[in-house]
């Protein structure tokens, strides 16, 4: 399977009424749902947070609103540091990734770190020139020219280093890591000395609040260490918890500080660690980083699945800045339009939107089962949901009320489909179960599938006679007589198949499943060809909205892939770093939704909108990820590219079609109003979104 890595258009622009966000963007939770690993505030207003899948967020109003920034990377970012002001900062992460911005995050540059080791921490002690990064295999890097070059230092350890910190200057510093490791340098990293500790646990964070003498380190199993002699001796403090502690911060002195970690743990001390009190926000979140920028009153913590909390009273109370629902979602369906849709998942409720996903209301079903499938055959009023232990429910009131139907089975039901109307439909589930109704679910009849393996998906393309079901161990079944008989087809794989889709006819279809399995048939299932031999990522969902050429895939790692050539090649459009379970495009290949764990709801209105191919190794080191900036934007007559007026640029419309080539001095002349994308034809990286108005 051919993979193309694409740069994503930043999904944060609200430029004109009626013009939506570009690419795939988060609808729930907000501001986003990827795990955040590090937070850094310059003052009580401006701050940054970074996390998995290249996530970078910025706020300028103390966390009330966060804006996603384009990092140009899909690496897990583990640390962020703005040493002097909100303009110049650094982020470090896996695959040796070090990013730099000099314009407050508008653009991020990937720096040549010289290593492919995962980096866990980056820190610039006093200015933007001299800094350090640390990570796996005892890696310690140093720069003295603002990241242009990085030198690998001999740390004297091969353990993972999770944190690096220089308290006062760029000479004396500490690093902490796996297996109780603490090392110290007093000569700018030329030599490092191992320091003795009385713990056997990993240490994830280290900080010296005011000088080189008094410091704290925290780690696994509630470990908190303290030194008052520059690390010559470290003593274990009583934390009162066994939770993993991932971050520690003393804002102004060595007396008042905070440590955060798993199970919603937020510890506070006001006596230099003599005692710690847990001021947990009351939510079962997992916290990775804590920062109090100015004093011990106003602070922030970030963590798993986009968690962001703020306190203004020294931790006594916490404001949850993350908004939305957090149920695991298993399926989504929009019946014939892009505005009204339903999502189902764990713990019983059904979620409904009537405004294209801007708001989701919780509908009560009267049960706590997990729902795995949802389908509204003709309109938004009459629909069905299926789930645990043979439970089937029906609504005729748009989800206001639900009636439970007798299925006659205790099998788990994972999929349902009503191909023509709300009367005749099918369900599939565990134990080879296939059920059929011809009277709107008043009666469900068990069909003979001929298999005992779990069936995860059932699909009838054009009518209620010819359909397919797929499931465990590569099982593919086909019926041409409305389920009276089901024939087993040779799939050529033993992998579990999770979904099947035939977009236009009963001849051409796709099935996806575990081990990166993507199968295609063009003869009604007589032969299945595997299209992706190069990946082992499990696929959960496949959907070709209009025809057999343009389709979308979801994989277990949170990637969304798209093909425009019938599956011959696929590009990675989006990385959510969360399990995605289901996707659906209601009327065309432009507007679609994807749902998954932890309440994840994603939406696109432009088919995912990724156009510029990016090197799969995540970018050329030292190159600028986004170099194109058009002004004015939006524009009425034309825009220009400052500093590149004589260069040529290609313009694409929102469907990805090239609409012209312009010089940088007059971009967009004679174009109709609309949304366009520009790319340099002079060999430079970058992509920009422009809007022409009346």
C-alpha cells in the first residue's frame, strides 16, 4: 500500500460566514482531544501546550480559548520551553524532533538535532541561544546558537532521561530519568556526575526553584525526592500517594510547590515538602505537566486526551478548560444530510446533533449497555441502534423516545443496515449471528450464516437481496436472496475483518480489518485483492461515499487515510492519536464525520483538504514547515507574497484542482470569490490558505 504523508492546512481559521474550517477539525472535545505532555506560560495570559501527534496549542487569554498551531510534525511532542518571551520557543519530542518558533508559533521550524532518539525534555536556562535537550539512551544535546546546531554530550548513562533543568545559568544543571537516575553537570554539560538516591523508581521531573542547592524530583509510585545540598544527598519525602507523578513546579521559592500525576493527582506543599495535600480537581484525569507562571495562585495542568485545568486560588479549586462529552463512541450516522446525525457508544446514551456537529445533545435510552451500531434508513426520525447481549432499540421520534425490540438472541450485535426503507433490515454480531426483520423490527428472525465467528459488519448496497457480512478470521459472507442463504467467500486472509462497504454496486467493494488488512473486489466477492502489504496498522472503518474511487479509512492509531484512485494509493490526512471507530460521509465525499474513544468527534467539509506531499520521515531537518504568507488575507482584488513577488505559485481550489499559476506580486487576480490554497513552484516547502471576497 502506498502511503503519502501530507502537510495539513491549519484547522483554526474562521474567516468568513459560510466558510468552514479546513481539513479535519475537532468538534468534541474542545479545544482538542490529543494527549498533552507539557505546558508553559510566560505570564497569566499567554501560554503554550504540546502533545502527541504534533499537537501545539496557544492561548493569549489565560486559557479561556486555545488555538491549534501547525507544527508540521506528527511526532509526539513531550516538552515545550519559551525562555524569555512569547515569541521564541522550542518544543522537543520523539524521533529526535526539535522545533523552534520565532513568531509566537505562527510558524515552527524543525531543527537538525542530529539524533533519532526520542527526546523527552528541552530547556533554555537564561536566553534563546543556549539550551539543552534530553531523552532516550542517555541522550543529552546542547546548542549555543539558538538551535542551528546541536552537539551530543556524554552523559555517562544509557538510561532514559525524562527531564533536564538548569536552575540559574547554563553551567550547572541536572537531568533525571529511568531507574532512579539523577546526573549533574557544573561545566555546561562537558562532564556529568551520577548522584546517589535512596529510591529504585523512575524519576520523571526535576526542578530547583531558586538556586543550585535546593531541588525536587518526582517519579513513579508517588516518589518525591528533595536535596538541599546541590544533589550530594537526596531524601525521600512522604507524598501520601502511590500515583505516578509526572511533573513538579515550585513557582517562586522552595516552600510552595505542586506535583501532578495519574488518577487526577494534584499535590501541594507549603512547607518545602514536609507535607503534601491532594487538591485533585475531582475528575479521573491523568496529568502530565504543571506550571504556575507568576505566583503560587494561578496555575495550569495538562494531561491525557486534551485535559486542561486552571486554578486561580492556589489549587483549592480547578476550572476544566476542556469542554464536551467523553463517552467512548463506536458508531456515527447522518441520515441523508450533513446537519442532523447520531453517535452511539458506551454506557447507554445516544448523542444527537441538528446543526452539523456544533452541538451534541444527550438522549436517554433507559439502559447502560454499549451501543455498537446506529442506522436511520430514510430520515432523522426513524432509526435503530444495536448493542450488548442482543439489545435492539428503535425510535420514531428522532431519538426522543426509544422502544426495545425482542431480538431472540443474547449475542453482541455490532452492525445493522436497512438498505431501502425502515422495514427491512439486518443485524450482525457474535457467534456468527445474522438477524433479519421485514416489519420494522417487530420481529427479528435468526438466519443461518454457516459460521460461528463474530461478524462485525453487514452491508447491502442497492437492495435488500444482495449483501455482505464480514468478521473474525477473515470471514466474508455473501447473500443474493435476502439472507435465506449465505455463501462463504475466500478472502485470502485470516485477519479479523471489521467493516465492509460496497459504494455503487454489488460488484466493487472493500473490506478492512486487523493487521492493516484492506481488501478490494471488483467481481462481487469472487476475488479479493489485498491493497496494502506494507502496513500492519489495524483498520476499523472504511467508507466510499459516492463511488468506488474516493474513500476513507480509519485505523486504530487515530489516522485518517484517503484514496482518490480506488485504493491504489492512500494519503494520511489526519492523526488524532486516539482510537477512531467509525466514519460516515452523508451525501458526498466532502463533508464527513469520524468518531472514537474519549468522546472524539472530528469533521471535515472539504474532503480532508490535504494537498502538498511531505517527506514521510516527517520533514527535512532545518527546513521551514510553512514559509508562505499572503497579505492581505482575505483579499478583494489580489494578494502578494512578501519577499517572493517574482516567484511563481500554483493555486488550488478547495477540491484540490489546480486553477492557475501566479507570480507572488499578484496572487489571485481574476479569480472568483472563494477559498484557495497556494504552493510555491520554486522548490520551497509550505502551503497557505487564502480567501478571496467580493
